[in-house]
C-alpha cells in the first residue's frame, strides 16, 4: 500500500463526494456514525502528514487521533468557509507543529517499514543504481538519511515539502492549510529543496 | 525561482521514497474505532464530571471556551483585556489620592496633645504628658498606633488619662 499517493486536486473540487457536507452537518449534530465515516475517509492522509512531519509512528498515531478528536469537538465552529479536509488538515498541522516545538531537543525517529513496492519503484531503483555516488547505499539507509535531512528543516519548510512533494497537495491548498499566500509557499518550497539537495548530495544522482 | 527546475528532479525521486513508508499492516482497520472510542469516553466523562454539569447549566460557557480554543483572535482579545484590567488596577492602587486609600484612612487623626488640651475634662483632671499617654507612638505596631486617637475620641467626655494617686501612709 502506498501511503497518501499524490493526487492532483484543487480546493474547489475536493476528492470527497458531494455527501461530505451532509456528513459534516450530521456529525455537527452529534451523529457519531457520520463522523466515523469522515474519519475513515481522511485517516490515511492525516496520519501520513503527521508521520512525515515527525518521522515517528507512535507520535503520528497519537497526534492523528487527537487531531480527529479536536476536530469533532470544534465542529460547531466550522463554518464551511473552506472544505472540511482543509480545515481538518489545518488542525492536524497546528497540533503537529506545536508538538514539534515542545520536543525540539528530543528528536527520536521511529520509522515505518518500506513497503514491498519500494524495491520495484523505477525512480528508487534509479537512485541506487551504479550512477549514484554512494553505490553501497540501500533503501533503508536512504530512508534514514532522508528522514534525518527532513528533520533538519524548520517546521514550515518541512511542512511545505511534505504536503507538496510527498502528499501531492497543490500550492493553493498548501497556502490555505498554512494560512499564507502562494508566493510564500513557493519560496519556502524552493529554499527547502535547496537545503535538502545540499544535505543529500551524496545520495542524489547528478543531473 | 521556478520550482520545476530540472536540478530538483533527482531530489523529487528520492522524496518519493517517503510514500513507501507504511504503518504496520491492519493499522488503519482499528484507527477510526479508536478515535470514536476516545470521543465517546470523553463525552461520558464530560457529562459525568463537574465540568459537564457546569456546561449543561451554562451552555454559552462551552461556546465561549471553544471560540477561545479555535480562534486565536478571541484568545488574544481575552488576554489583552485581562492585561488592561490588571494595569488599570495597578494604576488606581498607586494613586495617592484615590478613593480607596481615603476610605481606608480614619476621617480625622487629632493630635493627642491638642486633644488633651481641648477636652473640658483635661482642664480638671491631670493627664499624663503626651509621651506617656500615647504609649503606642513608640511602638512599631502601626495599627494600634493609628487607632489610638480614635479610641481616645470615643471617650472624649470621660477622661481616660491616668491620675496620680498619693498612697502615702496616714500614721499606720
């Protein structure tokens, strides 16, 4: 299973079907079954975002659950100005950033295993081919180095990379989630990529 | 500053590795049930506890707390109002001519010696000199010292000063 495959989406046309508004309205009235359906719909994306930000499965599990609980408690304040999933993302992202600020000096990676498809991904196979400067690097080592490099980025820069390059959100969606303008998203993305490229140069195929 | 510059292509491929990091098998099968169980447990706790009874009797309080929790503007406004209130209180308390200070002080603090000379009783009965009468003036007990004149004024018609009595023997 590939987690949170990037899908080209925009905010005016969320991936959720039209009944999302109905589910949100029912959940706001206290219908737990409706909220259960919303949780199932977004659990993978929310978990993936938090996991890629923390590089820790246990933390991601706690934060993702707490994000859904907080969203349920705050559902009455959701006015529908943005889509439900943008609002939910915002809650999860704020919660994660607050958590990361608190544990600033206690970074501990607890990485999930790579799935079976990783070894057959043509992009990754190309990375560990004989053209890669570090030929002895295997996928697990790459995974650790990549996560360590991501953790060196500041939270806003890491978030932009995770949401765009890993989760596949558009600049517009990221701007709404982060409550900033698109120009800021673009500049953060550019800077973050530059940083990552410098730190991971040994593992990147020269272009 | 085009983000699609070709020199990031290799990095983009490496970042694709992140999408292959997956939680343990079956993890998402129980995720939503755990969330819903925690929500139900929280609701039960809220309904049973003192906070639940409080919110039930004052539903606007829950809305206000949720607004403060979800909208930073409300939290900031509340904090600003609180700071303003504290500052106002501090300024009022430090003003020497404030009403509260005047209220706490006695209406009149007559001088002991002038009081002694002004009362009719003082003209007939010998009264101790001021330094003997106002024993508490040398005391560090501010409360006693400040209340002494008030007590004396209450007994304005009755001389409370000590009188010298001669106990000299009469031939025993």
